[in-house]
């Protein structure tokens, strides 16, 4: 596993995860991230010329809401071919 900063625009959210973010939780996390910073990185895997979200949808959406361009992430698994 590798810790990296990933550009948010380079993260693909799989169709089965899209739309499952709870607005109230995203708002709460955004406030916490604004006050304390992102405490737990999201998890992504390397896909075809992009990263694919594995875990951390609400954290990702909260960072988007805050206007962040990058997010801390842990790259897990092996690259897809």
C-alpha cells in the first residue's frame, strides 16, 4: 500500500456507489474536515489511467464540497490491466 495525494478529478466512482452519499453525513464530515483536516485517507486502486474509489465516498464528497482539488489516499491492490 502506498499513501499519496490524488487529484479529485482523477478519481472514478463506480456506478454502484454513485448516489449513495447521504447529504447530512457529507455536510457533517465537511465541517469536521474544515476544522480538523482529513483524519483518515480514502482508499483507491489504480485503474486504466485513473484511480478507482474503493472506500471513502462520504470523505471524497465532503472534500469536493469544500472545493479541495486533492485528497489523501491509500493505493490498495494491484494495478488493473
